[in-house]
């Protein structure tokens, strides 16, 4: 895949994913009725919606920024834990395999975005090193702190 294609695909999927997570986070913070019903069916307290709602909004913002790589890595990990936990909760509550599919599909999409992000970083490094040979060996500023 060409670097430009990788970049476009990465940013398109990331923006769509983040908009979905922001919308879901807002719905959680507003205690949207379907979410409240789902939390009650799973046996979770309703205040979990506040925690996960805020975390989804912050995680989406972390995925959209490009300055702090470690923050983005943690956001990917947080979303993965959230989706795997959601799939496990639904499965263990006896709701059936079909009910776990949305969380499993989102996990697959998340891993796809993560893979594209890594490819995007590699292509950016290669393009930078083509113009500035020493840029390929530069130490990130955060690593020197």
C-alpha cells in the first residue's frame, strides 16, 4: 500500500471511529435509556456509564492527536480493554454470541486502525529520512526527559 493511501485510510477510519466513540461517550454521560437498560441487564451500576463515557471521549481525543505517541498507545489499550470487557460481560450474562458481535467487530476495527497507524508512522519516518538523513536516527523529545 502506498504511503498516501495508508495515511488517507488511517485518518478516515480513525475519524469515523472517534466520532462514534465521542457519540457513545456523550450518550453514556447523558444516561441514554438503551445504555441504562443494558447496564441493568448486565448487573452493573449506572455510574459506570459516567466513567466509561468520559473515558471514551478522552480516548477518542487521544487517538486524534499526533504529538504524544504513548498517550495514543494507552488510548488504543483502553478501547481494547473496554471492547473485550463488553464482549465478555455480554457472553457471561448469557445473552448469546450474536450479542457479542458489535464489541468484537469494534475490536477488529480498532486493531486495524492500530496497524494502519504503525504503517503510517513508518511511512512518515521514511519520508522524513529521505529529505533529512539524520531524522531517521533522531531521538524523540519525550525519550530524553
